[in-house]
């Protein structure tokens, strides 16, 4: 619930005077739909671990920030300078976090016993 409240505050605050309103809508509507889906799943009794929610929230927070500034204009200089990048890498870092959704998917498939192969199930549990 704390992550949801923090996301909603971020969503509202960053919805005020974004760099480009059209971009803000395009970037945030899909993210907001993910939040709605997670709330619906929670209400229906589908729960994930705290780690899974934390990992999923990284994309939500980063994508919302990217929508506010537009991804290429997010102030991410510290990261770019650290690695010597000439181009703003915020979009790549933020979109890399899409992969964090693998964790709750694995968690759910493991819990429901959807993976029939003992080898594959063991592989996913150790990941």
C-alpha cells in the first residue's frame, strides 16, 4: 500500500506541467493501466511478495519520471558522467526494468504449479 500511495503522489505531482503533455499521456496511460491491473489482482486475492512489488514499482516510478521530462531530457547526468556516456541513457535504464516483471511472473507460475517440468521449475526457483 505504501508503494501504491507513493506512486499515486508521484503520478499527480509529475502530471503537473510536464515537458510535453502528449508525451506524458502516451507514456503514463500504459503505466497507469499496469497499476490498475495490480490493484485488481490484489483485490481478487492474487498477491506477490514484497520483493516482487518493489521490483515492479521500479518501472512504474522510472517510467512516470520519463513521461514527465520526456525520456531524453530526464536529468540523469550523474549516471551518464559515471560511465562516460555522451547520450542520456535514462530511457535504456528505465526500459531495462521491464525485465523486473519476470520475477513476479515466475513467482506466480511457481505458486500455481504451472510449470510441469521439474528441471525448469527448479531452474526458475533458483533464479
